[in-house]
C-alpha cells in the first residue's frame, strides 16, 4: 500500500510555553473532526523546536527562578531584587569582589553564567506534543491513530510549536 501525507499544519506556541490556548484548542477540534471524517487517517505530531525564542524564554525562566530562590533565603525585610542579585553573584563568583560593579553589570554577568539546561528544551517540545495528543484523544480519536515523531530544530524561525500532518 502506498502511504501519503497531507501538507503539515503548524501550531505555534508562545516561547517557553506548552499549554494550549483557545486558538490552539480550536485547531485541535478541527483536526479531530477531520480525523473522524477519515477513519483510515492517522495524525503525526512533530515537535518544532525554535532554538532562539524557546532557549531565550527558558533562560529567562531559569535566571528568574534562581533569583527567587536567593530571595527566599533572605529575611523578609531584605528581599529586594538587588539583594538577590548580590547574593547570587557572591555564590556564582566567590573569588570576585563585586565592589565597583553596578547591579545591572552583575545581572548581565550572572545571566550569561546561568545557561538553561538543554534538556529543558526537549521537555518543552515533548510537553507541547503531549498536550496536543491528549486534546485530540479527548476529542474522541483513539490513541493508536496518534503518533509523535522526533523533533525538528529550526534555527531561523522565531516560532516554536508543533507540526501536525495527516498520514494514510
């Protein structure tokens, strides 16, 4: 038997996000409807990883998360962003004297030092696919008709997301 596939539909996600928006949910509803009309078709879900936007969003989240942790260890009255930056800087660069460095200079050094974990990008792509797959499944499509493929990396685009394709 010859297999054929449709032109892929891109479902974009906000950088660093994996939850379905109302627009994405309506796309999923249309996809499920089409799958019901074509019982021999299967759905192929391919994560599209956007190196730029997703990396940046996760980097931002990692950095802000570390600042929050630093703040949580401080007495309530001293929990400013500046105090957290200073504490984090002292932990990250213990041999350096921060005198003479502005808070924004410290932040810029810290931000570069705190690179996001690459595996987080993979987990983000995976979560996006699982959200789409379970939404399609909840719309009444059997799971044995839904396939998740390996990720595609897109270095040029600013949009990460999921590509959906019907396969016969």
